[in-house]
C-alpha cells in the first residue's frame, strides 16, 4: 500500500462504500445491454433538453438587457429548469437500473 495521502475523492468514496455496507447494500448489479442503451438514451434526451434550455436562456438574457432584477429572474428560472431536467434524468436512470424500463409511456420498437 502506498504511503501517499489520499485525496478527498478517495476518502469520500471509501466513506460511501462503508455506509453502503452498513445499510446492507452491495455493489450495483451489472447492467444489461438494453439497460445501458436506455440509460444512454435518457442522457441524450437530457443533453438535448439542456442545449435547448441554453439557447432559450441566452435569448432571455439578451431580452433582459441591463436590468439587474430581470437578469436575476432569468438566471433563477434557468437554474430551476436545469435542476428539473437533471432530476427527471436521474429518476429515469434509477428506474432503468431498477429494471423498470425507460421513459414511461415510451415503447421500444
């Protein structure tokens, strides 16, 4: 074993692993190819949504001009929208990992 000090990342990872063991959770099960594809699709949809949101955000910033209150409102709305998208993506990925499939209502061909 190395005598080099551990990074904050390594310490945090060890702590999380220790907490998982205490809760009785093991390593995540291996994903099937279909699950991997569903997760990749969820991430692609998320990236598309973020790109669309970024374009709309830039347009809103230009429209707000130099008004500090309007700029603050635009930034807050963008932050909320981005968080909503991230939450949706994370829920969908968790559903796929749990074996529930991809996006609700969307059928595979």
